[in-house]
C-alpha cells in the first residue's frame, strides 16, 4: 500500500485565493498564459509559467525561467500573499466544473512507492516535460502542482472525507475559469 503523509502547505491568503488560482501550466501555451496574467498580477502562472515575465522569445526550458519562477514565488510569499501552515496536515480538495465534482485527498506520496511500482503509472509522459517539472521543483524548492493519484474504493477513507466535508472549508470560491474550488484542512492528528 502506498504511503501518504501530511505536509506543511504554503497556501494563498483567503481573500486572494480566487485571484491566485490558475489553470494547470500545461493546458495553454506561453502566449495564452501571457494574456491571462496581463490583468492579474496575483496569478500563480507567474510561478508555474514564469516565462510570462520574461522576453517572449525565451526558451521555456531556459534556466532563467526557473530562476524567475523562484524569485516570483519568493516575492509573493514575502508580500504576504501566502501563509504557511504551522504543522503538517492532509487536505481535502473538491473541484466542481460543468456540474461534475471530483474530491481528493492532498498529501505527500513517496517517490520510492512510485519507483517500486506501488504507485502505478497511468500515462506515458514526455521526458522533456518530466525534466522541466523536476527542474522547476528543484529551483523553486517547492512542488507547485498536484499529481493526481487514484485508489481503490475504501469505505473508511470515504467516511473520513465525507465527515470533514460537513465542516466549514478554509476556501470556497469560483475561479476565473468557472471552476469551483473548496478546501478543508484535516487538522485533527487523530484522523
């Protein structure tokens, strides 16, 4: 069985969460991302697609892009756009789009579980994209994008998630792309 652990998240302050939320980095090209951030200096695309803040002809895999991502993230933290949780937690994250919802548990997974095939690979990924995200993680000293994992139905996990979802969330907003985002912090060590 895969090991999932809590972690100390660095997450947006509540009042700016809807402005910081951004589409995944790989669903648009650099020009589209530049257009998206023109009117939103808070957008997380300034970190996840930092070439938006560099000359248009830059290679998206240039070290300067990763350096810019790190400096943008550091500045956003320094400017108080983010808070860091005091302790490691697990999180419940729900997205609602087009009247469909998906709910997930957010935590840290073991790379050993991945390399030992305990976590099964669901797709073939391009090596250049893998190297890009590895470089991004190393330079930013943060994992800035989720990796989705699935698991077989587990009534105990479902029960815990459903009980936590009855509580007040820490975030509940609709982003510019009309996706609803709701997050709960599982802050009970006994859960």
